[in-house]
C-alpha cells in the first residue's frame, strides 16, 4: 500500500521532540507513517541530486574511479548500495510519474526500485496505479513476472541469453558463502567439473585414472551392467561405468578440490593479491587469513601443507592497539620439491592411513611430509604419506 505524506502542521508536529512513550497509539502510528513518508521524500530528493551529479560528472577527481566509488567514500554507502541507487536515479529521469509519487512520499524506495526494472514511458502510469494498490513484495512478484514475459517475447520468441553471475561474502562466523547463477552451458561445464573432481577426490589406489565407458551409459539396465562388470571389470577397469559418481549432494568438497587443482596447476607471479592464500601467524598473533577470519589449529595445519613460510619482524605501534609495524622479512623456508613428492608417491602409491587408500589431492597427504621436511628430515625413507583426521573427512 502507499504511504500518505503529511503536510502543514502534520509535518511540523513530527519534529517537536516528544517522547514516543508519552504518545497515544493513534498518534504513535501516525508518526511512524509520517516519518516513513518523510524518509521516502528525502530519498527522492537525494536520488534527484545524485542523478544531476552523475550528469555533470562533477564527482571526478584524483583516485576516484566512478560515481559509486565517490558515494562510497564521501557518503558512507557500500559499493553495492551506491550502484543500486545510481541505477534507480538514472532510470527516474525518464519516469516523471514515478518520480512525482516518489517525491511526495507515496511510493517507497523499495517500490520505486522494482518499477525502474520494467517501467517505460508508455506503461509508467499503469504500473504506478498497480504500485499504489499493492505491497512491495507483491509488486516484486509482478515485476518478476513481467521481466520473464519480456524476456520470452524478445528475439522472435527466443529466450535472451543469460549472463552467468556469482558472488561471495565472508560471514560473521568466519565461513564463506558463495552464490552463483549460471547460464545453461556454463552450468553443464560446472557440473561436469564437479563430477570429475569428486571422482578424483574419492579415487582409491584400485581405481583407474579415467573411468570412461562410452558404450555403456550411467542409467543402463542392471543386466547390462552385470554383464559388463563380470566380463571386463578385472581385465579393463576403465570399462566400469559405475566408477563415474553422480553429482554429489554436497558440492563443497568437490568444488574445493577443483580450486586446489587450479591453485596447484596454474603458476602465479610472486605477488598476486587475491590469487594466493596468505595466512598470518606467529607469536602474539592469532592465526588468520589476510584481511579475513581467524583460523582454528587444524585449519592452520592444513594451510601449512605445501606452503612456503617467511619470518617477519614487527613491533607494536604505540597508541594504536592491534597495529604492528613491519620491520623486515626473512628468507622463505624450503618446502619439498615435486621430485620428492613424486618419489614418495612411487613408493607408497596412496595414503597410508588405514582404510583410506586415496591417491589424489583430497587427502592433503603432504602435511606430515612438509612438517618433517622442515624438521630437516629430507630423505624419502624418513617421511610417510599421511593425512590428519580432519582433512580425511573432507
């Protein structure tokens, strides 16, 4: 429903400084609606000025990359909020009816934001009438349906291409949330990679490198599977279609395995912010990711697998709690070479934890190797492919 703006004495009474606890229910309700209308009207004024600032390009200056950057720096908005409001401000230039109702406080920002996604000068008035008679959530559903209809109607009935998008954010508990919306072909590529990574992650020493069976599909009949399994499984294990796992219900371990494979397989420059895993640890410093959450002891040990270590000399900065000044960096500590790891694999073939038998990166088998290497045990006979219990569950 619409918010009715207060005028005259009604507006002035909103700012008399009265204690909310002393107001009657009727007056309290009226003031809440009045404040909502005032906030909406002021937001409309704000976006009108943002649109003018955008048109003049007067926000430009040294080190300023965009209007969103300027709003984030000067107005204290997040980048995402700033970009959203810039989009709405630009769209309102061509929508005078929406702009008028917005300025009067009758259409909230939530409704205006939804209208700017589908409103055009030709159907603006009809959409305004709909927005005035429904809630913001109902209007969102109407707009969503209109966008789907517009998408299916465009291009002679052909669906418009979908752009793959993804985002991530750190949660308060230190976990990372990832959300993706993929185009059909990109989604198929992603799931194919997940299936392959899941097979590699769970492959044991008895499984072949390539579980390919072009002649027998995954959903073949039981009789056919039994025939192939009985005749060829021992002579040619690559003909066993049951070795291909379905898409796992929990994608996280396979996706992490995919990331590990890319991280290890693609060389990066010495300094690559964002493309490397940087962990801060040491005396007086709680282990944590660079510009990220803290790490538990087991996570720190897992991160140390195959990582290079560099000692840093720092001191506390007086008057600034938690701030340390970097004085110098030491040399990197050596880690096992690829030849050493290859020799270890040729000897053990798989993880030596009883009952494991895995062969690939899923086991993080180099953890004990790295630790003993750093303890100056640099011969293959002195190390064992092993895995910590926490990593083995992954």
